[in-house]
């Protein structure tokens, strides 16, 4: 705002009405030098006062927890108004995990206080490792950046691959969702039930994609059962494996719940395939129970008892239960950094719990979730933490199995 005085004074005048010397010089063309007075010397009192002011500012910043320079997250009050939930999906778009994440994210934002926006971000590469590494390295800790976790990123962590720079022990689960599956055989391979997995003249051939991916749980199951099985890897997906089994090129396959109806149910009814067992599910006590989607199919644990006359136990069974939890019961989930403010975390968790228990959502989600619930109750973090605690003995057994039986050495 311009003062009245400066607006009324004619150019070339000083505040007291006298002609400005610089203006006079420009008008007459003369070069004049005006001697300027030396600036006043700072007194000791002035210096001490300035130092004291800076010290007071530093003390205030410390007392306020650095809030002058680092204001607290706007989500710490449990309200996400004006925010956007960014889902880091470490796999390519169009796959099962991507479909799951986009569906959950779109629905979840309707239940979060403040109705935040939703932004799915795909960062594929390295079997999901690269994007997950980036999240672990630089994700915001205010609850607005969320990692989509899946078995594809869990297994490399379990195996201790050198490319993995993340740990699920440094993350906190908001919500988890499981899946299930069955192991089945080609009937013409001479298989009528689980008893035909052992004491064979010729081993059965299993078709796999990668021993260091989701297949690892099935391989551990075969080792636990002491089944006479060899394996061929390199198939591009479970669909091609299923077709190879129908052509008689392999004898054993597994399919997850979502593909069971289209891939297995029909050929089982025709007598071309035999459903041997389900992977089962972990209950809240960490024990293997029947899959609710396959209530009449025995679990791997029950198959062991049928074959060997005793309940399974020991190193191999502990490894199986660990992998069952990581790759099936808690296969997919949303994770935030451990440093996320408690109010922000609880809002996300409680909103997920409301979403999962909404009958309208359950009806809409039946196909996408395959009949397995979203789990986000108050005890989810503790149960998942226990499931994701992988002992050194389990890691050693799994990597040893890969090396000794499949000649795969984890880098």
C-alpha cells in the first residue's frame, strides 16, 4: 500500500520538500559525490541481544518438537480430508493382485473419514521386489502411502534373496485377505487318492512355474508327505499347467480357489482328475484347519496322517505352516510403515474392518475375494506379526530343500 505522503510529493524532492541531490545531479549533468557517514558500530549490548534472540528461537523450536520446521502430519487427527490414498502395487497392471488392489482401494475410500482420493500406482519389476524396495526406502509415514503385499513379494523375503531390501517386520498390516487351493492329479497316472503318492514304481511329475515363487508351498508339502514326485518348471502360468495335465504331459498340479471352478471341477466330475487335498487354512491359534471353500477335502496335514499314521510335526511341518500362512491364509494385504501415527493407522484399520463386515460389500466382493474375508479386526496386527515371524531354521530348511532337491541356489 502506498502512503499519502509519497503520492503527493513531486519527483525530485526530499521528505521535507527540498530538492533531492541525486535528482539535481541528473538534471544538471554534473557528477557529484556525497560523503556518506560510517554505519554505527554495534555495541556489546546489541550483539548480546541478537544472540539471545536466536537462542530463544532455538529453544522454542526444541520445546515444540521441531513443529516450526516439521509440522505434524494432517492425518494424525484421524481425518483424511483433502488427502489421497496412494496404493503402491509392485506388479504389472491387469493381474490378480492389481485387480484386487484397485477394487479394495476404490471401496475403502468410501469408509475412511474425510473421503480421501484413491491413486493406484503400478511399479513392476523384479517379481515385485523393485517396487517394494522403493516403498520401504521412501514411503511417507503419514498413512497416505500404502503397500500392496502379496505372495510374490513375500517368498523372496522368506528366502533371503540379496535383491530384497525390505522386511515385513518393518511394516504394519492394515488389512489382510487370504485364498486357498487344492492339489489334484491326473487319474490316468494311476492315482485314486493320497495313498498313491508314495511307494511308487515311477514318480509323478509336477508342473510348476517357479520353485522360488508360490510353488514353494506345494514343494514343501510334497517333501513333508514324502511323496514320490519330480518337477518340471518354466510354465507361464497355472492355466498352461492345467492344460498340460489334461494332455497327459504332467501328473500333478494345484489351482487356487478362484480358478478351481473353471480348471478342476469339471475334469474331476468327469473322472479325469482326482482332488487329493487342500492346502488348508491357519486358524487363530496357528493350526491347520479345513478350508471353508473345500469343507469335504482333507488338508495336507490330514493327508500326512493318512499316509504315515501320525499327526505331522517337526521341522518340515513348521516350514509348511509358516508358508501356508504367508502364501495362502494372509496372501494379500495392505501395509503401512511402522512409524505411521497411531490415529492414522487405526482409522485405516477400523475403516477396513467396517468395509469387510458390510453385507453389501461382501456380496459385491464375492468373486474378487473368492469367498475369503477381509480381516482387519483389532488383533490382526498381532496375528500377522506372528505369522510373518520366520525362524532361521525354517529359512535354512527351505533354502536347503531348493538346493539339494532342485539344484536352485538362492542368491
